[in-house]
C-alpha cells in the first residue's frame, strides 16, 4: 500500500505541471488575441496621405499574425484561408479613393497582388512615382489662416519622399518650405534663416507653430479688448 501511494506522487506532480503549462498557454493566447485586436483597432484606413503610419501599423499587425513573411515571399504560397483573411484585412483598411486606385480585376482575388500594388503605388522608387511625390511637395501651398494644416502637410510630404528614397538635406528642405511664405511673413522668414541654430525642418515647424500660437493669442486679446 505504501508503495502504491508513493507511486502516485509523480503523477500528481506531472498533472500540476501540465495544468501550469495550459494556464500559461491560455494566458499567452489571450494576450496575443488582445494585442491583435488592439493592433487592428488602431490601424487606420490607408489614404493618399498616411502611408508611413499605415505601413508601420500594418507591418506590426501582420508580424503578430505571423503571415508577413509568406505575404512578401515570391515563393511561399498563402493558404486559401490566409488569402481570404488578408484580402478582407487589406480591403477593410483602405479608403474608397485608395481602393479605386489599387483594387482591380487582376488582383481582387489575391492578397499578395494587393500588397504588391500598395507598395508599388506608395513606396515605389521608380522615377515616375518619385517625380509625382516630389511635385506634390513642391506645390504645397502656404496659407496664413491654415498654418497648422500646412505644417502637417509638410511633414507628411517629407515622409512620403523618404519612403520612395528621396532624402534631401534638412537645410535644403527647410529652404524649399521657407520660400513658400507670403511676403507678409518676410520678417519671420528672416528670423528663421538667420537663427544661430541648425536650419532643420523640425526647427522650422516648431518656430512656425510658436508664431501661429502667438498670433492666435494676440487675436483673442484684441477681440477681448474691443468687446470691453
């Protein structure tokens, strides 16, 4: 009897180890599912303006789902379920304009082809695509009553240029943007250009943001004084 009882102890210990492993596995699965949901919820729809942000979030989501390597591989084939899942994911994460520019009769049934065309459209280093993106940057329009949106447009345009391999020096970028200023902001332009700090786009954007905030504060003070 004593031997029988002694022999049962290892089995109990083994069961406890199995339960611990199952509990850990269950916790990991729940954590993974929570991360997948969070990544899916925070990935925006792809537009003509937000490829850099969309790409970073989508890559993280695809890596977490463990399908990125297969999606980008010219050799590895996606399973039928993977292809269907990724098609739905990509289509659901692009706006109508991008959908019309990317999805066509040749690729609507292939997640790999959709992914390839998205990268080709937004991150291709072909000269025609680089020219299009650089022209978009050159023709940005500065409006004194929309400074905040102008700063956002500048940052987005520069990110898009970097995505296609256009890496201009920071001071050249800043000069190109500065010359979009209206003549009424000549004094501000001189202040930025003759600053003792390195002329970089971020410095320019911060300076312009400060100017915008001060202008709004002055406008509020003027309105308050007139009302009084």
